[in-house]
C-alpha cells in the first residue's frame, strides 16, 4: 500500500495547486462561516465521490485484480511517464509571464461565490470538487492507480480518502483555519494566494517531473 500511496501524492499535489480553486475558497470564506463550511464540505465530498466512482469503474474493468497485471501496469506507467515528462518540458519552455490573474469569466464566478446562500455554496463546492478537465484527469489517473493495485477493501477506501485529503488541501485547510481563527486567518490566506499565483508554475513543473519520473521508474521496475 505504501508504494501506491506515494504514487498518489504527486497527482494530489498537482490537483490542489490551483490558484483559481484557492481564490474560490477565499471568496466563500469572506461570505461567512456557515457558507464556508457548506462549500468546503461540498468540495471534499465531490472530490471523494468522483474518486470513489472512478475506482469502482476501474476495478470492474480490470479482471483478477489480485494478480496485479504487471505487464499492463508497466506499459501504462511508461506511456504515462513519458507523456507527463513531455508536459513538464513544454511547461518549462513556455515564456515566463507575470503572476496570473483571473480572467473576466473567472472573476465573475468568484464574485458570485461571495454572494451564495448556504445551499448553493454546498452545491458549488460539490461541482468544483468533482472538477473541470484538469482535476478530472488527475482523479482518473489516481483512481486507475488505486484500481490496478493489489490492495482491496478498506485499504482501497483508505487510499481514496488519502488522495482526496491532499487533493482538496487548499479548500478545507483555509476553511478550518477560518473557523478557528476567524478574520485573523484571512490576511495570511491572502499572502498564500499571492504566493501561489507567483509560484504555481514552478510547483506544477516540480510535481509533473516527480510524477513522470516515478511512473518511468515503476514501469521499468515492473517490466525488467
């Protein structure tokens, strides 16, 4: 289980390092404690639900899960590793720009999040937790890693929960801090938001590099 858990960490880090997702959390926090709790609960629940469904589908697709399917896992790991490393290189070669700012559409979404009611905040968190294309792809990869591993039962559930905990870190952690500390936490969260906007590219590159190298190492170790 430990090796599978280590494979999930880079996916979860890339998923959680989203300036827009963190900005959405801050927008809801400023609207009040109850709305923030609803949004955070919905966000974590949406991510966990998506991961659980994909794990179940993946487990159903892979027969005789106890065997581990080393050849299939090895080939898929090599292909995935090469693709991820190529993405990391493309990201690194892209011209450096100033800290990204939300575009007009994203800013409208953030403004609406600050005016939501408790029920709609819960629903918005659920939708964002399920995610857009980037988060869904990462959840699919994490679920595939869990589904093709040899763990089963409660260990599978523990892996899904562990992935969700890290992948939603920048949603639930700020809300927990706000619930306990109140407005004093907002200033620190604002600084974190600015830091994330400035360093997201480097953080995502490092995570992609780690994911790609781990995948290549796993594929080679399984096939040789």
